[in-house]
C-alpha cells in the first residue's frame, strides 16, 4: 500500500550493511505466521543472557532453524561469553555454538578488562570454527561507566581486531552508555564518538521506543539499532520509511543545543546553515576576531557537535560540518 509514498530502504535485501535491526529473544512466545511478516526487517536475533545454558540443545536448534528459515542470523549475548572467558572455556563455547547453528558470538567487557592480545586470542578461537565475532562496548553497572576516552580506546581495539561494527551497551536504557538516568540520549557523548568514527560503525542498543525514534530522527534510516523488542519492529521499520509513530511525539531532545557563550552558539548556527565552511569564512560572516572564532570551534569540537575535514576544493584547507550532517 502507498508504495510510492514510502521511502525506499538503502539496503533492502539481506545481508544489509546499514539500517540493521537486532532483536532480543527472551524466549517470549512468537507466532510464526505473524513473525513471517516482520522477519524481512530483522537482521539478527540475540539469545538473551544465560538462556542457552538453561535450554536443551535440541530446542535451541529448533529455534535457531526457524530464524535461519527467515534469513535471520543468530547471536549469543556477551554475558554467556564473559562466563566462558572467566571459566577458560571459550574453545568449548565456540564448538558447541557452532554445533547448534549459532552464527555470531558477542563479546563484551562488562566484568572484564581484557588486553588487546587476550582479545586477539579469543577472536582467533571463535573464528577458527567459522563463527563471527561481535564486540560490545560498555558496562551494565551505572556506577562503573566508561568515559568518552575509554569508550574510544575500546572501539579502536575492536576495529583493530577486524570488527566492521561495534554494539554500544545500554542495558535497560537508563543511566548506562549514551543514556542518562531518564533514558534521554547524551548527545554530547554521541557526538564525541561519532566525530572520531563514522556513525555506521555503531549498533546502538536502544531498548526504549523513544530512544529508537530519537536515533532514527538524528541519523536517518541507515542507523543501526539493537535490543529492539519484537513488538517494536513495525514501529522501527515504519520510522525508517518516513512514517511517524507514537513514540516520536515523546521525543523532545533530538539534539542538545551547544553549551557555552554566545560566540559558540553563533558559530554553531553558521556551521549548521552554511556547511561545509572554512574558518576564514566563519570570521567573515560572524565579524568576530580570529581568536574568538577559533575558541568557539575548539569548544564545539569538545562538545562533539562539529568535526573538521579536508576541503574537497583545496586539500590544504580544513572545513567544518555538524557531526550529524556527515551521514544524513
């Protein structure tokens, strides 16, 4: 219906590279006939927590086969992998996961702090049985969160180990990772990491519908989302195609305004409306001293609201753009 009005998907056919949607299977009841309608919008299913330890392999195989029938890959959660690492059983986990049809093993450091060499050994063991690795960055405990520099360092480790994308931990979506205690997105943190890595590097865990709506509004249909409840699938896909959902009307924080003095706010407004723009043009348009403009640029970079890159017209010059415009 109304196919001419709906936005086309950038990656419509699986396997997709962008606009990924990961759901979580907590062994909730799934009606196969209804799921068949939504399955084309699902790229990965994660079997939650320690559930694979509590379930007979025969039942897990049946569940995994159902997902494979719908061209959906299946992943373990990072909790299971951390348990195996602590018990020196990664090799056993990898072999058993392969035997029941698992496609991806998720690795996190919620209760660990692994060296790059240890991470490399774990990856080699898992990949030796033809299973892919998915890195998750962040911690579940609100009292022990990574700061921006620690987050960036762990992302860099994951990329060095060959990951194309990394998942950003959210737990239940409150006071963890990119979310504050109310579940609102900390846009300055998002800006700081997307200033260093392309936004399509990340798969944002977003358990709350308002978080999914805000991320789609910010980054467009190509944003990658994880921890999506099956009941929210239709809403997420609708928003990717340009239709509003009820969750959209609860979103009042799509992007935080720049902090600081009037100069930073004025320079940010000019960059937003005139990007890409050189510093000399910012000085000319704002009529502000060079030192003031440079200070405003440094402040906006620190807040993660703008990035600089080489000019396409002259590689010797730098131009400034808002962070989100690099992908939209």
